[in-house]
């Protein structure tokens, strides 16, 4: 084991320093919308503009999601752009990937917009219980000794 911890601990720390969930949801939304654009002909709804915009908006959603994860300093710009792109897919890409991609993109953008970089890392429930248990045991020992 290295000084900085195992791979999973390092990944967890890296993930905690950026709006990871929002970026992943934006990428999934863009991918889902692109998949619905390639659906068989009877499934595709021919509503709105088809063509380049139908492929461009979900591709830009994927780019915004990736940039959100790897460049969290610009997360506000990417989240606003992501929500606008998500809403734009309503007209260009089969009603936003049959609403699934639209909703994933909107939720991912909102999570990214609301993420705060200087929050304390979240402590797992198991660790909180363990520290509370040890504090209670230490408090109980001190009361008996007095």
C-alpha cells in the first residue's frame, strides 16, 4: 500500500473534489439522446428539426459533462450550458431522448450548479457510528473514574 492510500481511496478523494455525479449524469444524458437518434425508424418520432442539431446538442452535452468532471473550476458555465442544451434537445432529438435524456441532463446540470468545492468530505455512516461509540465509551470510563 502506498502513502496516499489504495486506489479506491484515491479515487474517492479525487471524486470528492469535483462535481462528479453531475458530470456523469450529463454524459449519460447525451449518450442516451444519441442512442435514441439511432433507434429503428418506427421508434423515432419525427418531431422538430432533424439533422445536424439533433446530433450536435447531445454531443455537446457529453463534452460539457466530461469538462465538468475534469475542469471543475468552470462548473457554473458548463452547468448553465448543459441545462440549455438539455432543454434544446426537446425540439431537436426525439423529445429529448423520449424525456429520459432531457431529465438526466437537467438533473445533472442542477447537481453541478449546486456543488460547492470547499465542503468537508462526507464521512460515511459507519465511521460516524464508530467515532460516536468510541466517544461514548471514553465518556463512560471518565464518569466511572470520578
